[in-house]
C-alpha cells in the first residue's frame, strides 16, 4: 500500500468510528426502550429530529451553540417522552385489540405527527446551524512535524464524538451504580420479579421512555453541526437505530455500542471504497446478515463466551 | 397477621381458587401443601398482588391489601420469594441483593442486612460479583432467599424453595427457613415436598383443586392417614 492509500484507509476508519459513536447513542436510546417496554419505538428518529429543531431554533433565535443546547434539548425531550408514554402508550397497553403490537403502530403514528408538526412550524426547507467551527479541522502535522502521513480530523465531528462517549459513560454509570438504574435493568429482565421487589414498574416505563427520548435528543444536538436538517429526516434515523438494535441484540446497551460502531465503520468504508450512495445498501446488508447469522445479536456471541 | 377471607381467583376465564380462607399467625411457619396445579402459587401471587382476586379479601396487619398496588407490598413488610427463583439473571449477586432493599429502612440498613445474608449463605459472599445467571441451582435459590430477606420483611413467603434441588441442599434450605423464623420473621411456605414441610410447619393447609380440604398442625397432618396415602406414599 502506498502512503496515500494508508491515509485514505485511516481517514475512513476514523470517520467511521466518529459516526459509530453517534450511532451508538442513537441505538442505546432505542434498545433501552426495547428492553423495558418490549416494543420497538418507531418514532425514535422523529424524536431526534425534534431535538435537532430545538437546537436549530435556539441557534437561530438566541445564538446558542448546538453543543450547549444539549442541556435544553435533552430535558425537553425527556418531558416529551414522559408525556408520550404516560398519555398515549400506557393507555394503549391496557386496551385489548386484535393487533398484539398496537403500541408499535402507535409509535409510527406519533412519528408521523411529529414530522408533520415540524413541517408546519419550520416548513420543509433544509436547515443547518452554520457554526464558525464547522469547517475547522485538526491536522496531524500540526502536532507531529515529521509525520509520514497526513490525517485531518474535523473539529465538529471530534467534539460530537467526545460528547457521545461522555453521555454513554454517564448512562452506564447510572444504569450500573444507582438504585434507579438497577431498577430499570431489573424491570427489563423480569417485570414480575421487579414488582415483587417494590419497583413501581409503571413509573420505570415512563422514566425509561423519557430517558430514551432524552438520549436521542442529545444525539440530535450532536448531529446538527454536521448534518442538514429537514422534517422527514427522522425515518432514516429510526431505521439506523433499528438496525443497530437488531445487530447488537434486543435490549442490550453493550450490544448497541458495539453495533453502532460496526455500522458506522461499515458505512464509512462503503462510502469510501464503493461509493457514497451505497452506504444505505451496506446498512441493510448488515441488517439481513445479522438476522440470518447472529439472530441474537452481538450480545449473544459475548454471552456464549462468558458462560463458556 | 395475615388473613385470607373467601378469595376466588381466575386465570383468564378459568377459576383456579374457590372460596379459600386461611390465616397465618405472627411468628409461625405456615404451610400450604398440595399437588401440582392445586392452586398454591396462585394464592401466593394473589397475596402479593401480581394476580387479582375476583372476590374476597386479604388482611395484613389489620389492613385490607387486596387493592393495594403490588409494588407497595414490599415496603409494607411482605416479601415473596417466587417460584423458579426469578432472579435478575444478568445482574450480579450483589446487585440482586440491592434490588431487594430499595425502600425506606431496608435501604438504610442495606449493608448490615447484606452481612447477615452472607452469614446465612457464605457461598453468596464468595460469588457476590458473579452474574446470577451463571450460578448453580442451589446458589440461585440461596440468592433468591437472600434477596427476599433484604427488604427486612415481617412476613416472607416461599414458593417451592426446594424445587429442582439435590436432597442435601433441600435440607440446608429448610434449616435456613427455620432459622429465619427463629429470628422473628413469620413464614408462609408452599411446597410439594410434603414430608419435610410438615416437619417444620406449625400450621398447615392442604389444597386440592383450588379448595382447602384439610388443615391442622404440621405434626397432626404428618400422622394423618389420608395425607400418608395421598401425599407421602406410605
């Protein structure tokens, strides 16, 4: 390989990891909801779109940096998630219907309403937040004069990645170390047993949906300095989150992180070596391959190792 | 302490419990025995609110609890060690024990109670950082009992604690149950292992087809001709 080829490969891998970090955050929110509620939230991408419009509005009207608007968008999305769960999804849980998965269908409807509301309020124009650091980049030769290869790292991408890792770490701490986090995991693993331990399962469902929405809202704030925004963008990200959830293993946060990274890397490699337009096809190749070859997701492979 | 008055329970459209009444007095070991499908587990699930009774009432410490939200019963002092253990398999022993002590005093005294549980089951202390899904059946039962004790209950209910265990472990579990009673916790146990259960029970009820057909002290039932032929195979 010539040094140019190595540069291209490394550059591709780096952007793949950055993208994967953001994807992981997107997937974790969906997998959390999946674990506790046993439903796929098909409004997940639309919730992210809402988070992005919040960041966009704050930037356009008050000149608030998109990264700072995490602190507003995430709590706002938490509240939105809580409301959706409490007033729309929970009542549907108790209704007897001919369709067993009517909550899933409800989330599709919620997604449609959200994207149409966005069209009404913001029109269907493409939006972005033109921050001044959007085109800034770090070059490896700035730090290491004699470097044999030259790599550039986008400032916005690396900051987004840093926040994604930080939020994931905080979430891990919450789920692993606090009583409420443990209660959420317990509810996901065995609802009746959690009830016997005194866990208010209904409340946990509401909090989990809020948390999943807050995570994807934060992911929206991390995406907007990098992506364009339009009302229909949600559907695409719902699909991405869905693929990550299937690839990682339903309900597994570790699986979502690994799945997100794999998908990010794979898309980045496809875009460089096959062509930009092929990335979504690569995504669904992975999806189908996961369904056929590792139906339990990555987490099932990890488990096999652990249980010997 | 616990009074069950004329409860009827349905699973879907099928009635599984017919007009059952019994009581558990403070400080004793009460037992419900009966064959598979007699309705024993249904009764425990009704007491802890996972299944609702269609009629009748359940009184605990003078208060009617049949309409109380199930998650509040743990704090009220009822602990239910469910059938087949129902541990949180992907959490460690330590986290499972923490889950048993989420509220009020139980949370405050968590480390103290945990030390007591580890005294009772030294094996759990060795394995406290292991996922409960990787434990042996006996260890899982110990973890489930330990988790049930973490809420510092005044009444602890065991659903078939001997299920699937080797005879030597069954003896250990039964001796722990007697120890729990000696330390002041009232016990309600349901079992298919009739002989060993009656040997430790102060009061016992025999359940058949969702109805109570006999009651008496553990010893008197152990010597009863009907019990001997129907359940002990003597």
